[in-house]
């Protein structure tokens, strides 16, 4: 029972429009993990924040399969990191796009670490 997984789809767009991002979340070992796949745009930020719910600090945001993010998406990720979320699985290039080349998350280019 230590590993409870709960996955959700978040899509706030109208039915029939293309979806550019897949946001799933689960609870692993009493920690919220939010996975963002695809292209994060301004339209998707509310869904991402809804997936995180109320407790940002300690939440892991898995960006292993994030392909790109617009200015609003990158700003939202920076703000979540500043509030205590762990941005995990980024490529070094995406870390640079966020404006911090330190790679301090320790997992900047390896999804399986």
C-alpha cells in the first residue's frame, strides 16, 4: 500500500480541438508527481496548476517528455520551482531556456536517474 498511484487527464480545451499537452499526476510514496508531455502553452498552465493542487512544495514535475513551452509556460514552471516544486528530467537545453544553466535538479539530462 506504500505506492498509491492515481492518474488523471487534464484537458480544459473544447471537445474536438487538438491537444498539444498531456498532463498526468499520481501520488508515489506520499509525494505528488505531475508529468507533462508535449508542448506546454499558456492555454495549458491552468490545467498544470490544477494537477498540482494546493501543495506545490515537494511536488515533482516530471518534464522528461516535455518538448517545448511558450513564454507563459516557462514562466509558470519557473514560478512553481521558486515555490518549492522540483523540476525533474529536463534536458540541459530546456534548463537554459528557463534561464538557469546550473542543472541543479540533478536529473537534467537523464530520465531514469
